[in-house]
C-alpha cells in the first residue's frame, strides 16, 4: 500500500507526542527530527523537507502550544495543516473553456508514465460531465500507442483521431482541432509522445505544438513510484513547456510518498488527479487534505 512506511513512522512519533502531558521545546524538536527523517526516507525532496520542518517548528515551539492542555495534539494538528499546505491546500480542476468554445488539453510526460491511459481516463470524466471529448494520437513513435488509444477510446465511448505514424504531431494536432470543430466536439486531448528520459527532441516537439496551436492546459503525467525522479522530471518539463497541472499515476502501488509531497512545492503546479489503477475508472480527484489524512493516519 502507498505511504505505508511513512505513515507507520509518523504514527509512532504522534503516539509518543500524545502520550506526554507537558511538552518541552526539546521534546517537540526531537519529535520533529523524527518527522524529518521519515520524510527524507520517503524520498521527499530535501529542500522541501527543510522548509516544511522550519514552518512546523516556527508554529509548534511557542508558549501557545507548550501551555495548552494538549500540546502533543496541537503539534500533530500543525503538522497536518502544514502538510495540506505543502500539497496546495485546495483542490484544483482542469480549467475548461465554456462548452461552446473548444478546449485543448495536451498531455505530456515520459514514456510509461501513463499518458495514454490517463488521457482516456480524463476523456471519460469529461464525457460524464457532459463534454464532448476527442482523443488525439500524437504519439507517433511508440508503435502500440495509437492502437492503445483507440482501444481505450472505444471502451470510454469517446472518438479517437489519428493520422497513422507518418505525420508530425503538430500537423496531427491541427487536423484534430479542425475535426473537432466540424464534428461538434468541444475538448481535444492530445496524447503526445514520451521518451525514456527528458531530451531535447521531446521538449522541442511539445514546445512546437504549444507554438502552433492554442493549448489551454498542459498537463504533466508522472509515475508516483519514481519518487524524487518524478519531481526532477516535472521541474525540467515545467521550465521548458510551462505546465498547468500534474497527474500522479500508480498511486495504487507502494509509492513512498516523495512525489506527492514534493511536486507542488518544487514546481508550484497543483496535482489535479491521482491514478489509482490500470482500469479506466481508476482516476481520482486530488484532495490535499484527504491525502494528508491518509499519510498521517
Ligand atoms: P504512456 O507511455 O505514458 O502512454 O503510458 P501508458 O498509458 O501506456 O501506461 C504505462 C503502463 O502503466 C500501462 O501498463 C498502464 O496500464 C499502467 N498505468 C497507467 N496508470 C496507472 C495507474 O494509475 N496505476 C497502475 N497500477 N498502473 C497504471
């Protein structure tokens, strides 16, 4: 299960805090040191951990907390609040234009992150909301990608636009927009190509799409299991093709928590959804407060 080890460690720290009546500053600092270690072991970005512990310490080591009736409880509450803040406080939605105007969403990320699957998951969510999505196969390098998108589109009852694998993605995107306009569809979802590592060609291709057409939302899809790597990749994508939001996939696996806890702080971009499995219904809205509760137990 995700976050298991982090949750266990934090719960131990909290148990100790609760069991004490009065707390000294040294008690609080010792507990926060354990929280720090647990976060680092969960692969949370070092700078993020430092900042987080500073914020908690500033609030927790004061007379208000020390003199309260339940100081341990107060410290736990502060950790919870700061963790929610770290993940963005509020739930953020994919921003859509009015239904009578086309919205173009570009999905970006490394190969295997879950772009194709997540594109179809999102299409299903939008369809359920009464939108008319079109899935577009812009991944012309991975042979199976077009077929995979077609299969998933069919499962979702969403049309898929493809021009085979001999056209360039910019032309495909342009043609798809025409197709959407001519067929009364109002959201275009571009499933783009990923590579195994961040590279120039991939970034250029994405930047070219952004230059050639009006992309309303650029969404970064990333495998939560890759921890700090996920965060570093998100950072470099955001520097080169500004992102609007992030989707963390494979949160059903035993991810340690590093990506979920660091990505917002490092990139400044909100997590929109989390992928919770391979089925096309396995996509959940991201709620920072619920995620914090899950981690803190
Ligand atoms: P792409 O290369 O980025 O388009 O990645 P795919 O959409 O092909 O996904 C790669 C693999 O990850 C596939 O086997 C998917 O079924 C799987 N996958 C995608 N999202 C999730 C998720 O949230 N949980 C799990 N367990 N698997 C996922």
